[in-house]
């Protein structure tokens, strides 16, 4: 089982700080301007990141969805014109689009990009965010709707008229006249009892946020057992930030510098906002640090500092290149195949990881594929796209 390495496109903005200029002061322009090192997510900057990811050997880039992000479909299809091989893991919310239309969009995307689409289904764990898009279902109802949504998508991808009569969707003769080739892999995450069975029925890759290895193993075992009941096999991925440097001391110094930007009021405001999330995964992230700066290394080289102020993936692998590779190998031994990584800023951290950790992983025989040139240096073995 080879590793598949993916990077991240910060379509909500990037910079040399963890302070989110959007989520906690969305209308406060003065506060936004005071945040140091902020970079707008314009197409030129995102293209730099995409090109770097492709050159360094990443297979795909995750593009997020939400109020404060540029639209993932439109942004990535534009970036496909700036790259040749890089795949795009497009996050989208199934509750705000017709499943038949989504299936058609995916099929068109595959033809336009020559098969470079992966899909990240985001059911949504924040009701206030969902209501901005006109979605008023509660948490468990959203997962029930996602179940139906993915049933319709897979049904119409068969290329024959497809009927469906459910609680949330009624489709008569649904059809994707030209089915996608290849059919996009579906990445899916969710830690609640409502999410697990949906993942088991539909996910190609179950994606978890970066918890300590023992907790990750529990989730793998949970989803694997549910999938076996459905007669299916699910692969596994993990979402993590990285701070990798030539020495462990340098990496931890960078992590501590990121903490220096965070005053008590900023952390308190973020924790209050994140604490209102209905997402079980988000609550698990918050429990890793409890809102405190103390003891943020919750497992060897696993740092929970990001989650003090940012939602979603709240942990980072911090250490020397070899230490970060050690931790990746440890998760891989548990059954993790896909690593969706990121770092602040995303352009520079892509190079730190790509030139530091990827060669180490290749030397350990964990990567398979063809050779590429990273950063103008020697050829590296990198993960092959599928």
C-alpha cells in the first residue's frame, strides 16, 4: 500500500499567521488589515501553489468550500489550465446543489481536465453556515440527505436513466449522458454516528482529521467494520498540517512563532465560535487542547496549536524532516493511504515538505510512481495519480 500525498489550496486566503482574517471578524476591515502577512487568494497566487505542488510530486490539492472561500469548482477548473498532471480534490456541499447536476458537472470536469477530478463530500457541521446557503436541515438529516445524494450521483453515472424516490430527492430518468471517465473517487469525512454508515456505503476514501494514532485506529476500525457489513472496502486518508524543517528545533521555533500571533482574546473568540459547531469531528479537535496553550504536543510531533483559532483540521506534524516522515510512516502502518497536507504559508511549506520529507519517504520505499524533479534538484520517486 503506497502513500498518496496531497496538498491544499488556500482559497480563503493565506499568510504567515494562523489568525483567520475572515471567520471571526468578517466585517472588520481594519482588523483584517492589521493581520501580518496576509495573502489574497487570487488566481496568480493559487497558480503558484498548484504549480509548486505538481513539481514537488503531490498527486492532488484539496480545495475547500464555505462562505469565506472562492468557489472550488470554478477555481480549480481555471487552475487546471496552469498545470498538467495535478489532480483537484474539490470540496462541495451536497445540500446546495442537485445531485443530477453535480454528476453532470463532474463528468464535464473530467473531460475538460482529462480525468483530474477527485470529490470531497462535505455534509456540513455548522447550521449557521448551512443556513447561509439556504439549508435548514439539522445535523443528522443532512447526513441522511447526503446518503440519498450520493445514491443518485452514482446511479446517474451509470449512463442509463435512473429513478430514485427518497425523503429528500425524487428523480425520474436521471441521466448523465456522457458518464465521467474515470469515475471520480469520493472522499468523505464524518465522526458522528450518523456519518459512519454513509461513509461505509459511499466513500472510496474515508478522511479523518489528525488525531493521535490510537484514536485514528479506532476510527479506521469503526468504518472498516461498517463497510464490511455493506460488502465494501474503504480506503483511508488523514488531514494534517505540517511544519517540517532541517532540524526539530527549527520546526518547533516556527510553531512557537505562530503562537506568538495569538492573544487570549483571539483564542477565546475562536473557541467560542468553534464550540457552537455541531460537528463531532470539530468537537474532537477542540478536546485535544481544551482551548489552552499548555501541552499542545498531544502525541509525539503532533501539535494542536492550529486548532486554537482555526476550524477543521487543527493539528500539525512538527519536527525535522525525518521525524515528520516517522509520523507519516506510523499512520501509514495503521492503514492510512492518503495524506492531505497543508501549512502556513502554503507556498513555502509545500517546498519545505516536498524537498525535505518526500525524499525521505521515497528512500523508505513508501512512494511509488515515476520520477520528477523537485525544486530543481535530483529526481524523486513520487506517488502516481489514479
